[in-house]
């Protein structure tokens, strides 16, 4: 492999100013000698300069709404499954309740933290705010959150349950969770029945990890009364949709 | 100007020396000319500090070197400045419009391409850092950055933004 082949891709990173700084001078030596790469740089440079004009928040909002869509789709599918199960086992009364709960979930889930906001000082991302379904507060809200770290999986959960007229709002903050994997949140009622109130994916970077320090914050809903909830359970779904492991249990 | 000089004169000289085959006097002239142009165009280049102007300097220095080589001082200097406008930000008045067009062009890219540009350019991460965050092999991240920027360049061209 000659110099040009191995360095071919670096022209874009160089134009964007994101080439590893140790490689910049090495790359410039190559540029001085390779007119093909120098011409490519001239071609790409206007695009990289114009990029500086873009407010990343504009792009950000697109990504956010995409993620919200995906999350809502996952929840919808999940609710349909859950509804079918309920209908078979418990009968029509519960099915109506589950359908109502489903409606509440669709209205209530918000992806609160789809992209890290830490980063470099002065990062434009510091001002990013999620635009979908503005909740009144980004934190868990008033009340006493319950914190649990699972001794086996290391997954850390902070949960807050808020009783409302329509049921219970369940806000969770997840960290120390690695990916990629798909998860579900279950509400376990006092009578032992279970209800899936949402599902989501954890990307390869995880949440609340070294690579992605921000936790995942989700807000979900159930028609169940606050006093009727005994436990929250976060579990992992295998690719075929079967339950593969419990990641954390939060006693209420 | 002092800052420009301190930051870029030396690496730029190393670069130009190669173009001039080691002719130090000529190389220094070219570096001086390049930095003068950069300084005159500083307001157009946008001082966001987000993008290093080094790639721009290198490109301009190379052009000057090539033109010098072809014919000594055959072209009036204003010609350069006109050409440089295609690299620089042309006019403040249509800044908003252009920014909207560029945003639109960015949105037309695939998710993977937008994602890699977000992780590198907008987050200020190097390619290896972004590869790490996205869980990509370094080679994949490198080629993705390349194809993403190319796709953006073409999307901008379609919208008549770049000259």
C-alpha cells in the first residue's frame, strides 16, 4: 500500500480540522507531494468552511425528533403486544385499561437526553434543549427519587413515581448501562401482575459510561395507581424479543 | 497577524519548502504572501475558531507556489483575492440564507454521514475519538468522514452554494 492509498481518506478530516493533531504535519508533508490529494482538498474545503455557518442545534433537532419517533414506535409495538397478552389472559376489562395505559405512554414518553451535552468548553451543544413534548422540568421532578444499583449488572437506576389523575408518571434515569442492547421497563403491581410501560435501545456507547457520561432519562406512564405499584423492573430483550435478563429491580 | 504568524508560519514553511524544492528564500516569500492574504481575508474566513484555517493556508500557499512557478508575478494580486472568495465566506448579508441552505444540505445526507460530521466537526472530536464514541473501526470512521464531506460538497453544489 503506497502513501497515497493509506492517507487517501485523511483529506476530509484535515479539511474539517479533526485530524488527530499528531498526524497533521505528517499529512501536510504528504500534501506537498501528492497533487491528487491537494486537488481533493481544494474541492472539499468550501464545504468544510460553510459547515462552520451551521448552527448545530438545527441539525440536533432533526436527530432528536428521529430518536423520539423511533422510541415511540418501539413503545407502540410493545403496547400492542402487551395488549394482546392481557386480552387473552385477563379479559376485556383489563384490555381497556391497558389500551388507556398505552395511550398515556404514547403521550408521555419523552426522549430527554439523546445526545451528550458535556464536551468541550464552549460547545454549542450546551444550549441544546429537547424540542419534542416539552416537559416542565428535565430532572426527575419533585418528590423523593429511589436509587438502586444492581449488584450483579452494575446498572444504576434512579426512579421517581408521581401519582396523577390519570395514573402514575414514572421517570427513570439510567447509568452504568452498556450497549448495544434493547431494554424494557416493567411495572409490577401489588397483585403480582406485570405491565410493560416502555422499551428503548442502548447504543454501543452505553449511557452513564466513560464513553458517554450522560445518563439516559426517560419518562413513562402507567394507568396504575401510585399505591398499586410494588416494583419497577428493567430487563433486557434478546433479538427475538424474548426476555434475556433482568438488569435492575427497583422496589417501591 | 502576530497570532497567525506564531501559529502557522513554521509548519507552513515546512510545507512550502517541499514545494519549492528546498529554496528557502522563495518559500519564505510564499509564506509571507499567504499569511498576508489570510490576514486581509480574516473577516471573511470567519473567526469562529471552530475550524483551523491551516487547510486554507496550505491550499493558498500551494496555489501561489504553482502560479509563481508558471510565471513570475504575471498576475495582479487582486486576482488571488477574488479566487479566495470561493474559499471564504462571501457576504455577510446573505449569511442567514446561506446557513439555512447549508443546514438543508446537511439534512439531505444519510444518518450515518450526519452522525459522523456531528461527532467530529461539531463536537470538536478527532476521528479516532469519534470512532471510539460511535464504536466504529478507525478505518471505517476515516472513510465515512471522507464520504460524508464529499456528499455534503455535492449537496451544496446542487444547491448552488459553492463556487
